[in-house]
């Protein structure tokens, strides 16, 4: 199956999940997770109509965005999402290139992203704040990063006050080998609680290749799908040559 065939299948699955859930397909954005995949494959996906791509190595994102933009045709039309955890000292690679950073779990990181975004993106009368999603450790797993659910809304409120960034929503990766549905529903409930308190938490980023239909049923507005589009990552768990892995999981 080609990337275009895979994309068509994923989109059909998203449509079906939306129909079953009584949701509008336009309310679910498919992010093609292109980490470790070459630009040629991104161009192939873009040619098949895919606009949103997700990366979780900071330098890989920088290199791909710059190369895609320099190569004209598709580069400037694409929307890039940084979907992994991010070291503060690498915020500079991401702040001016990504539209959204999905896994923010430290105030220091949000402040650095805001500082970088403010300098580079806020030009005169056309400010474009960098969108942030709070990464929530929804399964409360000790070894995982992410804000604990009980702290998430206070943390989100603090992010909402940082200049240069705009709070957009919540993100999670449920524990491996567990039924993801209760975790998706818990994130949705947390989001609804935040909305009721006036926090701008429209987006729910949840669902990967093996569980995105369930995530859509629970209210996902972004699904992050890699393997089902590009195939298995041959270097699973390894960063591209010379780059430290910033994101998890691999
Ligand atoms: C945060 C995050 N979301 C989504 C994905 C995509 O996962 P899959 O290839 O299972 O669709 C990855 C892959 O590494 C990821 O790190």
C-alpha cells in the first residue's frame, strides 16, 4: 500500500468514527507523524492532500521545515506540530517553526517558547501566538513526564497568562497495554472542567495508530497517526543521526 492509500484508509476510518460518534469530520484534524521519515515521504503525503505533520525531535523538525520551505511547492503550505517532550534549550528550534507544541509540562519551557515566539512571530499588527497544549500524565505513571491530572488546570491557567503563547488544549498518551478509553474519557472530562472554568481548552490531542477511533469517540480534536500512514519506523526508538531524542515514546 502506498502512503496515499494508507492516508485514504485512515481518513475513511476517521470519517466512520465521526459518523458513529455523531461528530463533524471537520472537527478532527489528522496529524501525520513523520518523525524519522524522509522529506520525500512527507511530500508524497502532502501531494495526497495531507497538511498537518508531527515531529518530536527538535532538530529534525528544524531541518525538515527549513528544507521544505526552501524547496517551495509544499513547504509553506504545511502545518507543523511538535508532539513530544521538549528540552528547554531546544525551544528555539521549535518556537518559530511549529504552529502548535503538544506536550508542554513545565512552566519554564512555556516561558522560553513564549519569549522566542514573541520575538520572531509578533510582527506589528499580525500577531500569531504559538499554540500550546498541556501534556497530561493521564495514567499517573511515575516514569512518564506530563502534568498530573490534579495539577493540570492550575498549570493550564498559568500557561494562559504567558505572553507570546496561546493555551489551546490538553494532550495525553494513555499507558501502554491498558484500555485507552477510560484515559481518553478522563482527559475529556478534565478539558470540560477547564472549559467550565473559562480556560481556552478547545483541543484534545489524543489517539495514535492503534487507538485513534476510540479517541475520536471520546472527543479528540487532533489524532496523531504515524505507523498507519508511513509504515513501521525502522529506527524505532532511535533519533536521527547525531540528534538526542527529545520526545517520548519512540
Ligand atoms: C507523541 C506521539 N504521538 C503519536 C505518535 C504516533 O504513533 P503511531 O506510529 O503508533 O501512530 C508518536 C510516535 O512516536 C508519538 O511519539
